[in-house]
C-alpha cells in the first residue's frame, strides 16, 4: 500500500484582467484544495495569463523564485504538500514555459520546460509569442514516488510520454490550456502510469494506469481529489492466472483483484498496510507485466540476432501458461 492524495484544478477560463488577479485566484483555489488534505496539488499551464490582454513576454515572465512561486511555496509549506506551479519563466535572455515543482517544505525541487511550444501564427517564425523550447522530459524523485511532467502541446509527441515511462515515472502531471481528452487515457493505458491533468479550461482529470478516468472536474466544480494507490501491480494472465484463486482464498478482502478479460491482464492492490504487492509476487511466484514483456523481448532479440539464448528461466517454471 503506497497511497497519495492528489488534487487538481480546472481554471474554468476564469481570471484577469491582470496577472495579479490570477495569482490571487489560484491562491484561493489552492486554499480550497487544502480541505482535501492533499499530498500534491497540480495547477494549470500559465494560469497567470488567462483573460489578460496580450503583452510582451518581458512584461509577464518571472524569475524563479519569484512572486508566483513564492505564493505556491507558502501554500505548499502551510498545507504540507507538493505543488506544481506552471508559469512563464525568465532564463537569462530566454523565456520558458515551465512547470515548477515545490516540495512539502516550500522548497523548489526543480522544473520542467515545455519541449513543444505551439507555433504563433501561420508564418512559423516563433512559438508562443517568443517562448524557447526545452530539450528533455523531467522525472523527479519524491516521497510519493517518481513524478513526470509535461505541458499542453507536448501531448502530440508520443516519444516524450514513452521517455517518462522509460525513466520510471509513476505519475505524469500534464498542465495545459485545454482539456486534452482521449490522448490522456491512451497514454495512461499504453505506459501504465497515472496521468493527472490540470487545465485552464473545464475538464481536469485523474486517470489510472488502465486508462480509466477516476475523477474529473466539470462546469460546476473546479477542484477534484482522489487517493491513488502507487502500489498497484499490473500483470498478464499468462502463467499468473492459476494463482488468482489461491490469492483470493488466502487473503480475501485484504487484496483487490480486477480482471481485464479482453486484454488478458489483471491488476492487484493490497488493502492492509502490512501487506504489499511485492510480498504476493514472492509468495505466489507472480511476474509483473513489464517484466514478462521484457523476458519475451530478450528471447525474441536473441533468436532474431542468432545469439545463444540467455537463461530466462522464470520463478513459475512448470506452471501452465494458459490454464
């Protein structure tokens, strides 16, 4: 059991006419979110600019730390939670669209700079009125787990989402100016991590590693909270199916098993603080989906390349593959 209380925000296109008004609005939303006793609050992309007249980046960009991250840091420290605070950041002579991660003590851990800013105008001469693109996805080690961050137009580059998976992300926080929709569930399903969106628009979401939307904002509510279980185990039914009845018979309500028949998969979470998925993997000789795929890949690569087959003997040797 490794649970985290996640809160995210939809700005509902509210705010303006000045950045200071939006900072105050977001401060109030964070204070409301605090009633959920969160471990992390995620805010929308560049929320300072909503309903503010367009102006040069030099007039709206901030340093980090600066007034907006100071506001978020004070709330993070007061609530004892992480806050993801997106804004336009001044970096020397460049302006970056960044999400800044602040820890429970109000300290800045680091930030992610949007890799794929959207073009400004049909002549393709600049992006987001002068934003410079970042160059690498970010994954941060926290007491919740491994956190990845992406921003808005990044949704159209699958390689960045895959890179976060390869780097160990367990939750990806996507701050955006728009809702995102199906893309988010697809990425959650493909990479089997949680995806959390925070938007300037209406529909912020919390999506589980099976691609299911488990919480969403709407026209009439701007804040959602969900307790997620980062100890969730995902397994293929191959070689593992025969152990399911044994697990259920021994542990009953202490373990939740959800079977995905059409996908030939199942998920498992433990409901007792002294019991962990890793314990059951050892006890019942189970193999996680990622490890099963990796074992198959090693065999395929060796066969294809004409190399000697490595020792790939699994802990469930002798068990029927398709019972």
